[in-house]
């Protein structure tokens, strides 16, 4: 849940940065969107990094790992 909320905050922060860039191009600078964007981005990245879902193990070398795990047979 916190991971998804973090992604939402990142998107909101990016939208606020775009709004801030548009106000600069318009000639009037409003710093409230810039501060809000910074807050949303920092909090969003913190939540995303802290609450990442666990990754599934890679099945790329499944056959090689199977041979490594089997104990060698004793030769008589």
C-alpha cells in the first residue's frame, strides 16, 4: 500500500514541477508548486525505496543450479 502511495506522490510531484516550469515561462514565478513538488518527490521516493515488493528469484540458470545442489555420487 505504501509503495503505491509513493508512486502516486512521485507522479503528483512531477506534475507540480511541470506547473512550476510553466509559471517561469509565463514570467511570474510561484514557488509554492516547487516546494510542494520537492516534498512530494522526496516522500514518494522514500516510500518507494523503503517498501519495495520482494523480487522473484531469477530462473535463468535453473539447470546449472540444480546440478550444483546435487551431492556427488561416490565411485566404488
